[in-house]
């Protein structure tokens, strides 16, 4: 599933094409993805102008001058392509701009979703109402993370995957941030010291920034809107590197399973 850096990269790619453009045509080619696609989606979008594109957690948000916001989640296999050379089997939604660009939402497994909400009600949407702070925003810091983790006995790796604690983090970047901070993924979340929390927040921000700069990590289906792969997978320190040598201490990277998810870490560097 695309995580925050991949979604941010897609948002930036869409923004270059959509911002300030009028949506001339919308085609909805199937009634549902993970959930039903709103029946009035095409009607509400056609003729509107895209004012900006933002992101909340792992959702791309397309804002229009009519006060509507398209809420897009890519699911496991969703891709947005700009000006594709040829149609593909799983192209489910298409929208064209007044200057001739075409964007296509392709989702082979149909685990993604496409919703539309009024701007003034967006914060009340069921998808967003329980989300924690954005890890790249000002509200996320060592103090806010300490409050969210107070009294939690759950392992810190699992706590950081809880979208109520911090929004948008997924398995790859939590593993990488914990390695950078030198924190054992099994450490009880509520036991981290203020110094560890400061370092962890800094590492989360740094890892995400580097991943966005690299266009995200291409794993299975993810590509950027122009079809290019992301490149951050070549910089992974621990994720997906079981038994390979740690780039810091040269000892083998370990893998354990926590609540059904693989956790990669260096047992020597993360204590």
C-alpha cells in the first residue's frame, strides 16, 4: 500500500497538471472500488476548476472552486497516470482538463476509494475524524507524541502504525525511522525517554523528507504519475533486508512478525 511519501509524490504530480485547470470531462467506468463511487461525482466535477491539491495522511485531496473536495485513496494497487499512451484494463475513472491533459485512476485490485465531500465538512468525514497529527506538520513533536504514547504498553513499532497516534506512517517508514533513532521496535511505547522521543520525531521527519525527494518507494504496483518508479527503496537501511549486513555495524538485519506485519531491524544498533 502506498504510504505518505508515495501519496505526497502523486499529489505533487497531479498538482502540476490539475491546479488552475477546468475539468472538462469525467468518465466513471465502474460503480465502485472498495466502496461505491458517488453517483454524482462526474456531475459535481465537470466544469469545476481545481484550486489546489493537498494530502491528509494517505489520502490525496483535490479541491475545486465549487467547494467540493475529491478524496482519493490508492489502496493496495491504485495508480494515477497522466496522459497515458494507451488504455489499460483496470482504468476505472478518467478526467480530462480544458488544456487537453488526461488523468486516469487505475486500480487492479479495487482496494482504493474515491469520495467527494464539501470542504467545510471535510474535518468531520469518517475517514479523517480520528486521525492523529501529520508527521511533517507543526502539531507533531516530541511533546505531542509523548502524550499520545502515555501509558501504552504496545510495542513502539505498532503504536506508530496506529493512525490515531500519527497519520500517514506505514510499515516501511516506521522501520526506517526506528532504525535511524536506534530504538528497539519491541520497546513498550510508553517507556521511551524524552531524548528518545526527540530523536524519533526527528528521524520520522528526515526519513519521510528523503523518501519524498526520491519519489517514494516502488514496491509492487506503485509508480509516479508520469510512470517513473520511485527510488527510495535503494536507500532502505533495514526494510526488506533480512539477513543482509547492517550498513552501520555489518551485523545481519533481523526480521520478526508483529501483529501480522514484518518488522526489520538491527538488533545491535537498536537497543
